[in-house]
């Protein structure tokens, strides 16, 4: 199978791929998108149905391929995870974190742990904690919708703070990105509170004279803060300082409609992750539909890019090989080569480097396409998350509204960044859902007399406060009737949760490689991941997050329930090996993934130490461009997608320039 | 097998154990009809798990007897205590507790006994797409199922209506 000649061939229909397709298609260029996953469904009711039925409501739970099958559960596969070797588009899921050492359940291959590591060893390897989708429209199906810009200081981490690397051009990168941030904000339809953000911007070196963009404002007013937000936004909390910076609570700019518009107004389904039932939240299917409506964009679903071909003399890309299938576990149904004048890779930060590395049969590029610098796959980062949770003294009514409506942005930059990671703090509206799998854990506790939530026993927290919710009840109380109602209501309506998105440094040894032994059902190698939380810089970020949460909870009169994880296990039976626990400075931590997969084909100003230039164009192959958070030299402190979108608009401009 | 009578007893017992009014569990207009699904699951699973095909029927019969008692008439609290009394036997009490869990979560629970390293825990299996959204947990927190809200923009900035409006009690 061959394809007709296109101007541009794109791999991946997520937000990056769809924006570039839309921009090029609007300008009359003929575009082909190769999309590995299934088509965007005509309506989302099937996805909703799958979500409702899923026992574990993980981000991936509504989407194909199926993440678990309880009827297939066995002793050594209690969740009934499908075998990635038998799937055509397997992807990593949150449920696989616990099974990370078992390649029959986990898509990723991991290298062995070194022997005899101490519990606080920086050499300890962990499961990667974030996941992504492989379906039409990509991962924004289940993003939260947080739409923050990065700041000029984020782009000069090395120059200012002596950490990591700078982005090419440093702070000038921000100036160049401003018009594209504008465009991205308009396109996604961000709801934001300009006044609140102005204050933050000015604190972080962004002046209002032009640097916001001439017409700078959000397309829609900010989303109303929740009752949970209000419980944090009180003087005892806002008078706290962290490394001399005041804790200020800011409404979060979000890609969800605060007014009816092209999409519906948010109805507060509290389900943005994993799926917004009414599409009040932006996702890339919106852009994909616009791209297809230009009449110049074609998409091929169930079409997995497997190899990039190069011209031996010019080193330009001459085609992208693909494999097709019909059903997730069925046989390969065809193969072919997509040919265009230019190419844009947007398969996200694990699958894009995998594709580049798999393309290792071209003359002169034995380490893979675009990889003369040996940087492809390196510097894998995430916002490593620290979670803290508690019970407010009065009801604050969580589980209402978008999953998060406010956060602390004021701590995203400061002098402290020469010694520890910066972070933003997200305030959760979903009670202890993420922290403790509630409402179900607390329910089971009071129905069956257990104490997994710590509200039904005699546990004392690190501040010496008893955690039993009602001191009149015996330990492990089993309730019914009116008393069950009042106890559950008392607990559920007081639950609060903080999430710290801790900056991770680029570490060349944290990387994506090709598995030597494991493949998917199409015979393509699976990603081999090495992931550490190695630097004191990052670990100091955890120490700060832990201390600050306790101070915040105390200031608001809440009782902290954050649990201390078990001691990490780094040797012995691999199935018992710790996935995401470590020790540091005498404290034990568990980290979580933020879903922000960053850094595996970074941008830079030198061919020797980066994969693409400041135009997101491969140093090695002039007709090859890349998109997505894999481009980011550092993870910085804002959620990545607004920046991904801005960069996609920017790249589209460069590709159009290069056509003319 | 269940009958109309079973359904009446099942609802009345469920009201006592859950603390929600029978009119909430069995609304006058009930297009969703989750109660029928639950009654069926209750009968099947209890028989399977206890190995006693009559246990569910016995539970409803015991309830009917307590509920019908007139001299003295028992209140909900007293009936609940009698139903959950250890003297009824471990399987009987566990079945009643599972009934509570099912109404609240829309899922059927399995208890994993304590081991040398871990305390007793519960895992559960969602019964159907419908049951997840019908879970009383969402009502008892004065909210709505995640992913299925009938509210409008901005409701989250205000306090919810009183708990009694949700429980009917
Ligand atoms: C739970 C969660 C919450 C998040 N919340 C936020 C948030 O609030 N704010 C924020 O900024 N970001 C958030 N993110 C991150 C955000 O979702 C991603 O940054 C973004 O979706 C990435 O877009 P992308 O277009 O680069 O990649 P994707 O959307 O992942 O798209 C990649 C596409 O490539 C396709 N593909 C993969 N391999 C191949 C192949 N071999 N051939 C052909 N096609 C292929 C895939 O099927 C997919 O469609 C969140 C992520 C998660 C997991
Ligand atoms: S709160 Fe609900 S309606 Fe609003 S964006 Fe999230 S899921 Fe959609």
C-alpha cells in the first residue's frame, strides 16, 4: 500500500498533531495524519459506559485498549491486566505501575535494579508514574485542562540558578513564544482570571508592556472557585511564607468553558480526568475535526508508524512506513509507506523517541533517525507529584465542580531554585479520590470495620493528632442507618487534597530505549525505561512539599491524613520491588505521576547536545519537524499542554515558511 | 427466586440498613430501577458465597418478622441492631453488610482477609454502568456521581442543599 504524495505527513492526532494539521490544512497544504489508535467515536457514550463499568477509575479506564478484565484475574495478575505482547497499540497505564516488573502485564520494559542499594540511594530505579493514550485525539481526552504558561525564568534555569539547562535563547524564547501562547489560549478557549494572573506574571519577570501579547486576555472569565478553594484562601494560610515567598491562592486558567460557546458550559461533572461527559473541556478532537473540515487533511486510523526512511544522499526523510490492523489483538492487515514533502512527529514523548530509535537501518544513522547527538530518548522527565491530604474542620463540600479550580502559583520561581525544585500546588476538588481511592475506602471501613482511611481506628498522625473521625466510636466501628449516614457525610464533606507538581531535572540517564526482547503484537519493540529521582535538587523539593503541606493544614485548622509509605524494597523478589517509594533525609516518600511526559528529544541551540533546533526542526534532517513535550529541555513548573499547543502553532509557521 | 413480597422487604430492610428513606431507594417513578438489579445480585451472590441457597430468603424473612412485630413495635435502630446481631451467624451479618455496601457503591464487595503483613481490605466489582451512578455515596456527600451531574455551571461555589433532602430522612 502506498499513499499519494502529501505536502506534510504527521504521526499522531493529539493536540500537537491536530494543531499543525489544522494550520497547514487551512493554508491549502495537503496533509496526511497517521494515527495508531482507533477512530474518534461518533459520540462519547461508549467511552462513558466503559468508564462507569470500570472497577478502577484510572485516567485510561474509558478508552481502548481495555485496561483490565476482572474475569481474567488470577493470583499473579489480580487486576486482569492484558498482555501487551498481544495488543497492537498497547500503552502504559497507571495500573501497570504496580506490575512494573512483570512484562506480561506492563508495556514498558525496565532494566534490573543494582544490588544492595540503601533505601535513600539516588541510584534506585523506579516505575515511571505517568501514562498516555493511543487513540484518535490522543491524551487530552483525559487531561485535566490546566492551561498555564511557563515563565521567562523557566527558560534560563542554568544561567540563573546553575541547574539543568537553558532553553535555546533563554528568556528570549519566552518573547518569541508570546504570540503563540496567545493563539493557543484562544484556540483552546481558556477560562482565566486576568487580574489574578497579572500579579503572578509580574512576580515572575513578565511585564505587562507587551510581553503578554497586545490583545492579552483570556477568551472566557475564570472558572468560579470551589468551596474547597475558599477553605484554603484564608489569611492564616495566605500569611504563610515558603522560602520568603507568600503562599497565594490563584484561580487556575483552564481549558474548559465558563460560558456557553463553541462547546458547552462546564456543568461540574467532577470527572475531567478521565472523561468529560459533555465536552465542556477542550480536547484535541475539537481541533482534529476542524482540521478535517478544511478538506485538505486526511487521517488514517489504526495505522502505526513503524520506521522512518531517509534519502541516502540528502539525508532528508523520504517516507514513513506504517502497519495497519483492524482489531486490537487481531493480525496485521497491511503495511505501506506514507510519502510527503515534509514530516511532523507528534506521537508524544515515549512513542516519538521510540519511532526515531526504531528507524536505525538508514545509512549513516545507525543510532536512529535524528540521533547524531545521541540525545534521542534521554532526559525523560515528569512533574513528580507529592500528595498530601486531610480533613478540614468544617464541611468544604468536595466532589463538586471541576477536579481542580485553584492552586498556588506563587511558589513556581525564586532564589531557592539554586538548591531545590520549584513546584506549583494544585488544590483538588475530588476529596480523597486520588489519595485514598475514596469514596469507596472510607465506605468499606465503616461498613466492614476496617481502617484503611485512618478515620476508623486509633492512628495518630505525625503532629500527634488522633485520626479517628468520631472519638465516641470504638476502633473499627461497623455502622448502619442514621449513624452511617452522618459519619460518612461528616468525613466526605471535609476531605481536602493538595498535589505538588515538583520540577524534575533533565538527567541523560533517565531514558527511553528499545527493549531488546519484548515486542507488541505487531512485532515492534516496546519502550525500555530507566527512571530515577536522582538529584538532591528534586528530593529537596519533596522535603519542602512535605513541610509546607503540614503548615498549610495546620494554618487552616485541618487534620493531616497523609500516610507514610512502607520502606522501599530494592532487592530480593522482583515482584515485591518498590515502584515509587524512596527515603530521603530520614523521611519516606511516595511519588505519583502528573501525566506530564517531558524531554526525550530536546530542543537546543547546538547540534551536539540536542535533537531539534529552535524551529523544532531536526538538526540532522531538514524536512523533519517534531512537536509535543518531548521538545522541552526542562520540565519547568507549569502543566505542559498550553506550551505544547503554542509550540505547535509556532512550528506550523516555520513549516509554512519553509514551503514558500 | 424473588417475589413482590421479597422486593417490599428488600427495600424496607435496605432503608433501615442504609439510613436512606425507602422512597429514595424505590422512587415512585423509577425508570432506572436499580433495585431489581440489586435484589437479583443479592440473592445470587449471597447464595454463592455462603453456600446456603436459603440465606437471602431467611434474611428477608427475619426482617419481615421484626418489622411486623407490634408489641412492642420496633424502631429502625432496633431492627438494624437485631439484623446485625452476631447471634444471627457470621454469614447472615456479612450478607447484610454487603447489602449496605452495594447500595452505597453500586459494586459487590469481596473481603480479603488480613495476612501477616496487611490488614483486612475490601475490593469490589462494579455491578453495571447504571449501578455506579446510583451509588448512595454520591448522595451522602451531598453531591452527584463523578461523570454524571445534573447541576449547572458554578453550583460548586455554593453550599449544597441539606443532607436530609438527599437521604429523605
Ligand atoms: C491524567 C493526565 C492529566 C493531565 N492533565 C494535564 C493538564 O491539566 N494540563 C496540561 O497542560 N497537561 C495535562 N496532561 C498532559 C497532556 O495530556 C499531554 O501533555 C498532551 O495530551 C500531549 O499531547 P501530544 O499531542 O503531544 O500527545 P498525545 O495527545 O499523546 O498524542 C499522541 C498521538 O500519537 C499517536 N501515536 C502514538 N504512537 C504512534 C505511532 N507509532 N504511529 C501513529 N500514531 C501514534 C497516539 O495514538 C496519539 O493519538 C495530563 C496528562 C494526563 C495523563
Ligand atoms: S467539571 Fe465536568 S463538565 Fe466541567 S469540564 Fe470537568 S468533566 Fe466536564
